[in-house]
C-alpha cells in the first residue's frame, strides 16, 4: 500500500480537524495510507480536541519541514510572513511537496513560492486557502483549462455575508449583529481581517491569478469591506429591489486583470443576491461555457481540513505541476488597477437636512456631472431633522460618479457622507 508521511505545522481548528480525519482515514477514499511523522505549533500544552502527545513534537516548524522522514509538509500556521513563510520555503528547498491553507501567504508570496517549487521539482498545493470546502482552485486549475475565463466573482467571506444578511433580516445594527456573530463563532474575536475585506481579497487574488494566467500582484488589488455599512443602507436598498453584498471579483480587461473587493448592490434575482448566511459562492464566467457557480461552506475545521486532505491525496502520485496551472507556452497577463472609465449604475444613500430645496440641490449636483436618477425613495426626517434618501442611478462612469460625489459632499444640506455602491446587472 502506498504511504504518505506528513509533518503538520499548526494545530488550531484546521490542524486538529486534519488529525481527526487522519485518525479515521479508513472511512475515506484515499489512494493509500497517511501517517503523521511529527507536529509543531506555538504551544505544546494548549488544550486541543485531539491528543497530539502521541506524535513527535517539533519546537521549530522549519526543522520539521526538512526532516528526512517527512514526505509532505502541511503548513496550517497562518500569516503571510515569519515562521510560516520560512518553513514553507525550507520544505520546498528540501524537495518536499507543501500543502497549505494559508491564503495570505499564497496571495502575497505565491509567485515566489511557485517558482521555488518548480525549481525543486515538487508540488505546492493550496485548495484549502480559498473557500474552505468548495473545490474552486482545482476546478479553475484543472477542470476549466478548455475555456477562456472572463470573470470570477463571488461571496468569499462568510462573516461579511452573515452580517449583511442578518442585519436586514433582524433589523439590528452592525455592532449588535457582529457581537452575535462572534458568539456563534461566525466571526473572530478580532474580526478586522474579515470585515475589512482583506480575507476575501487574498482569496480573489489567488483565483484571478489561476483563472487568467496572471502574475499575482496583491498590491494592485482594490480592497474595501463592510465595516461602514449601516442598517439604513440595507433597508433602503431592499425597498429598491436590491441586496448589498461584499463581492470579490477578478475581471479580464484589455488593460489587464482587474481584481477588487467591495460592497455591491445586486438585484434581488441576481444569483449572488440569493446567498444568505455564512456560505461562500464562486461564479466563473467563460466564453463557450457560460457561467458555473459553486456554493458551500467556506470556513471551519471540517470543510477546510477536508480540502487539505484532498490535496494530500493528490500527492500519492505527485506531478510537480505549476501551482497556478501555468505552462511556458501560456499567455501570461498582469494585474491592473481598476479603471475610472468603467461604467455602472449605482445605489446611493445619503442623509439630507429636512429643508426646502435639499432634494433638488442633490439631484442637480449629480446631474452636473452626468449622473442621472433612475429611482428614488425618501423617508421622513428623524428627530434630528435628517431625511434618509436612496437613489438608483442610470449607468455612468466611475469618474463621473466620483466627481459628483465630491460635489455632493460640499452641499450645505448634506448631513453625512454619501454612500456609493455599484450595482451589478442581473446574473442568473
């Protein structure tokens, strides 16, 4: 029977989930047997859901990574630099295949690590780094090689999707729903990486590099999150037939690959508008194919550990294929910053003082830069004399919208900053 011997660095939820899978591997459809040579983590004596005392302990992950008895190094420590990066580099230089769930490491250093893996003739695998149990990396790299992908988009952070879904459902504000999400385990004690959009940005950068055969350049990824979304944004958008979601997308343009994460307003019958709660969904659009959508659990010990195990199972017959699925004969593209001449309709939400002419002044300021109103709703003024207004615009350029936004911010009738959210067209 074939055997693969692992060194596992990182014994958090995913690391313990992987060990649990290995300990009941007789139930799985693996092509051979998996053994654990040694383990490593920051703390040896931390309470864990699995017994790690039966395995040889390594204080230093890099020492484990290059150990002679290790066939495959599994990195589950996290972090784009420091011990995780050094240990992965050590393993690759020692001729050891690497499996990792570390999205930040791959998004920022993936290009360099891929070159190192190719130089040493070993595999670098990271299915678990994107969307947990949804096998999108393998689908893009292996299954969709016969099509030209035009766009990859989706909901890649379950925390953010839970927040916007639950705020609208419950009528509670952001802070209340975030606190509930932390109690339920949908959000970390420090949720910054999730709510800022950075977690989703790491993921979409990786997917875009694979989908478009592009040199991964994370500095070109535009990132914003949901931390400034307020309940009135969601409620007023709903009245206009829209759902606000944090959307990650990579788009192939004539200038290069545009990659970004931002809130978008989606028509209620849009495929991604229907995704609620903490699930991840990825939509791949390609010529000759149309659209393919994959949905499933994007985080958690079980789904992520299963993705790690899927990569391990491939290494029973290693191929040393390019981690991002490219070959020397492929056309290689580059990442490009978003262009201001891109066009979209927009959802606008603003508070105006409850005075005569305030609404007219707003629409005139928009019109001065070519931004016209398609739909408008206005609520009654609150106790402070602020009247919430929501607008759906006709299609215009980002440049015109930015200039109009600057003009609106100078109006005396404006009480707070105007919320500007692009609207995706319907995608079924």
